[in-house]
């Protein structure tokens, strides 16, 4: 069984993707590594030339600019499908696989794939995203999306409820409703069933929208804990708060990161609204609390109008999902 790997990188991140590619080059099952160049600069351009000489499996697809994760993975998948591979493994440029990460996926595939044509994806485990492990131990595939009618994960009803003290079950795998790109592993035919990533998302929540198509088509995304990836860098929205009135938007000054993470997540979460009244209350409450947080941290207040604009922009409809030709 031959595996094609797709990685998307940008800027000057050779210290990450160099480690990942060199590790993948040692995996006998990996036939092709497609690295999507989303505007590499600096020392990374030199490092990439060195990697191409070291690793004959490596193929570079250059976008010529930062096209975003959605288009990057879309084009990378199209490129890897040109190769004679059986499976596709998507990785972020800082997802360093453990020695047996791919072997575990390949050995697990047949045990999870039943005799149906429904789409299936296995998902490698990234310990920094513990909420995925919590989801399978609590048998709650939607845990990472928050409760129904949440706004950007905030639900005032959750704040009023006393949390249940439940002992998590010890499991080694389980179903999740959505997945990040980093770690998704699926048969090449899955793309003909669910389509390609929607490039109009640009970045953030594009992976949730893409992976959720598996769930919507009565398929399964199965997290496999023994297939582990090490995140070499912590994403801004996963960094722990240092203040009481804190928001994840204090952890980045990137206008794109703020705008698209809000716009796309608000657009996507509309799939899980069954009470417009509760959703509206959560929206207004979240915006009010966010306003207070920004007031008490005035150096970040410039981000507040960007967030409001992103919320308003989320009402616009995206174009239909791209289908492979």
C-alpha cells in the first residue's frame, strides 16, 4: 500500500518542515511527498533545495504566494492524485510523526473499513489537541465544536450548568465529527465522494468544513491514539491564557488569522443551530464579554472592529464545494 503525503508550508518555516520531510523520507510506505509552497521566503528557499537533493520522494508544488490552507491542500491533493498512491496523508508543516505513526494507520485501516462505500478517514493524534481524545473518551464526537447553538464555542447555558463529574473511559480509538487537516488519512477514492477543500474559506475552519463532509455522508472519522504526531509549534488559538479577561485573539496580531478564524467558524457553526433565539443570546453575550476584554486590554482593541466585520461577513454564502475533475 503506497501512501502520498501532502504538506502545506509558507514563509520561513524550514526548521519545521525540514524535520517532518526527513522523518517521512524514512517511511518505506511513503511513495510521494507533495510540499505545497505557499510563498516560502528566506533561508527556507535554500533548505528546500537541499531537501530536494536528499529526498527523491519530494515534489514541490509552488503557488507563488500565500494562497491559504484550503487552496494549498486542495492543489496538493490534486497533485498527489497524479501519482500511483493508494492512500493520502495530510500533514501540517510542523506535524512530526512518531516512528510508528504511519504503520499504525496502515495496520488499522482494514479493521475500521467495513464492506460499505461510505467515506472513511483515520486521524492521527496530536496531544496538544487533547479535546479530540476527550471527545472519544466521552463518546461525544462533536465535543470540539461546543454545544448546540454556541457562538464561537461560547454558550451561556453551559456557564449556568454545573459540570458533570464524569470519569473518562480508557479508549484507543473512537469517532469524531470533524478533523484538522493535520493527521487526516484516507483512501484516494474518498475525494471523489466528498470533493476537494473549498478554497473560498482561505484558512481556518476550512478543515472542519472539508472533514465534516465525511460525517454528513454517513461516513466516519476515527481518531487513532497510537498514531501520534508531535506539534513542533503551538497554534495561537491553543495557547493558554495568562489573564482572567483573556481571549485567544490576544495571542496573535495577524489580521488574517483573526478575520478568517472568526468569519469561517461563525459560518460553519450555523450547521448546529436549532434555536435562533439561544444562538442570538450567545452571540450578543460573547460580543459584550469580548468588548470588555478589549477595553481592559486597550493595546488589543484595534482587533475588535476586525472581529465585528468578520461576524457580519459570515452571513455571505460561500461558493459550492470544489469537485475533483
